[in-house]
C-alpha cells in the first residue's frame, strides 16, 4: 500500500528544479504555471539564491509546483493515500483530485503572500528540536511562550514564535533535546501569528470549485482521512494558523497498512522522519530525476501497474 507525500517549506534549495526541467514537457508546464500566477517559477527554481527562495511568497508556490512536476514525471500513479506537510497539503489536494493544478497554484500564491504579510508584522521564526520526550518538550515550549507548530514524531518538534522567544529557547533547551536548529523560513507559521492570513484565504477559498477526494486524503490537523472536498478546503484554510500534526498522519499511515512512502520533490525531509518513525515502511525520496526509476520500482511493487 502506497502513500504519496509532499514536503513543506524549508525543503527548497537553490537550483533544485534545474535537472527536472530537462524532462519532456516540464519546462513548458512550469512556464505556463508561472504565467497563471504571475511569478517566474523557472527563475526561482533554477537561478535564485537561498535568500530569494526563502521568501514565503516565493517558496510556497515553488514547492507546490515542484511536487506537481515530480508527480507528472512519475506517470500514471494511483496511490492508496496522499498527504502533505504544511504547504505540501495543497500538492496532496491536487493528487487527490480535490483541486486542479492551476487553481491550487493560484491558491498557494495567495497563501504565500498572505502569510508573508502576516509574518512581517513581528519578527518571528521557527526552530526544530531533535530529541526529547514529546510531553516534556511541549511543556517547556509553552513555558517560553512558544508554539509546538510542527509535531513531526520520531523525536522532532518544531517551535515557532518571536525572535526573542526563540533566542530564549536556544539558551534554555528542553530536557533531552540534543540540538535546536533554526529553520529557513520567514515567520512563525501554524501559530496565532498567522491569523490574518486565514481571513484572506477564506475569501480565496470561496472562489474555488472542489471535488471530493478520489483517494484517501490525510489531514495535518489531526491525521484524519477526509472524504469531502469542501472539508479538505476548509482545513487547508485553517491549517495556516494551527499546528501540523505529522505524527498523527503517520499513525494513520500505519492504521491504513501503508507499506511504501514516496516523497515528491524536493524529497528528503519526510522520508528521513519515516525511516525513524515507520519501521517496515519502505521510503523513497525524489530529490532529482535520477530517483525516478527507484520510485517507479517501489510503486510497482506496492501498488501494481495502473489500470
């Protein structure tokens, strides 16, 4: 049983789309998407530096476009379930048939702009903590006024809050935490700091046409399998100001009997977590087109050829 997953913000690196644009049709596809959302995805995916693609308004549509390019490159794959981490949920919504590609990219463009605007109000950020017991870490964060914005499982929780709060965390790590690693993001996402973005996205969502998922769509809010398109959309809107519970998504993978996990471009983060948290599940990250053959073999082994 196969789950196809899409990574979230921070997974991007300079030039990561360059080899993907050598695939047939990829350059034309990305150019068309760029025109649809008035953002030069080709430039940002191939030539922009780390600071340029750290910009929330750029990073989010770039990541969704990258995931969709990789999905096209895989071919006619019919996963048993889909999920995405944070902005990757929008990619997953396309894979599930809830949104079409252009609508999803326009929505994520609005999401990125709204979240960037919200992040500009106060200097905020995020930091990953490696190690520690979940209850201990969460209690410590709350004591510092921080939010456990991503609960990723396998000993990884991401804190979000103001620059001052994150500085205090660096000086005073929770018991059992080995390292505190600042993330390459420009705001305290999935916290109350993002509340203004929710109102913007509610207006954008009202303009969208959605369909019910054609495969199991697993939500970041609580790991639930969501069966209605309108409910998926409502969760996409609200999720920008609420914690990502990737740990619960992985619990659902286990309950569904997932045996293989393929992470779309730029892969690596979610497969790394899966290796630690999902023993017995075979993971495969799509970092470059060189990984496509291995992914196709894994897909064939765990789903069989598409009908």
